[in-house]
């Protein structure tokens, strides 16, 4: 075997090894998610017992959608009474928006949702507990600053020129947060179909990256996680517009 063939085979084996690790990580995540999501659902069901919900024929899709739409509109009305900006996420319409006083200021299309039927099998009582009122973001991390830091470039014989860090750092937007009703939402930026460099998001790689970034303690405290992909620049604009403490209305 020549040295060229040896290194070629070594590269292929390394690629197979990396893919295997990713698949194992995703498998572990799914196994943990099944177990821990059941625990979270038990907590939701215990807490939801105090929720007063009228008797509904939940199996009737028209009644179910009307009830969900009613709660969504009531949540937006509640948020409209607050002077602070808030976030609205409608999985039904694939829309995310920043709103104030009931008026959307920034609206963006959610291009991909995973899992597509997020918490779709819960009953009306659990649904009312989870989505029947605005929730608060408890904690979150992002790879993007709310206020751009301006650096100065000094050129000999001329004045200093500002450089916007947005043009320096071009990494994809990432924002992960947990609400006070135990839902984690992970938002990934992606390119638009009209962009010359448009590539379909790698769902497997993004989910694997999320899984590998967590330590064992995070995994053992697994909660239902929703992954969203949306245009990168629009996701950044939404994040930058929002205050530190955010109320969120969600409809699935």
C-alpha cells in the first residue's frame, strides 16, 4: 500500500469514526430525552391540576385549533398592556416576532422546526398550563452581542476609522434559552434561499453540536427542547431588539 493510499484510507476511517461519535451522541440525547421528557410531563400534569379549563372535545381538530388561537390572542392582549418589548413564537404560522403594545415591530419566518410536532400530544389542561399565559425567559446564552462593539482602525496619516464587529465576526447566530415553564428553545441562524451561498441547515450537525456542548449534569436535567432555524440576519435583529428580561408568548 502506497503512502497516498494509506493516508486516504486513514482519512476515510477518521470520517467514519467522527460520524459514529455524532450518531452515538444523538442516540444518547434521544434516549435521555424520552426519559426526562416523561418526568417533565409528570411535573406539568401535577402543576396543571390547578388550571381551570372548560371541558372540550380535544379530539375535534376545529375545537382544538380554536382553543389554541383563543389562548394565543389572549396572550398577545396581555403583553400589549406592558410597555416592554416581548417575543411571540407561533409554530402554527412559522413566525417569530418582536412586539410592543400589541404591534409587531420585527417579524421573521421560521424556516425549519424540529421536532415538527413539538408537544402536540398533550391534552387541553396541559396545553393551557404550558401555553395559556406568557412565560418568562429564566436563563439563556447567545454568541452575539445585543449592542455591537465598535473597534477603531488607525491608518497612518489619517483619522481613526470605526469598524463594526458585525462585519468582522460572521459566524452563524446561536441563541438558547429556557422558559419558566420548563421549555428550552434553541435558535440557529441560516442563510436565505435567495443567498448565493445558501445551504440547507445541517439539522444533524446542529443537534449534535448542541448535545456535545452539554455536560452530564445538563443531560440529566433534560427538558423538552425545540430547535428552530431562521434567517441569520433576521434572528440577530430580533435578539438585538429585545431587552434582557423577556416575556414570551408561544403557540404550537
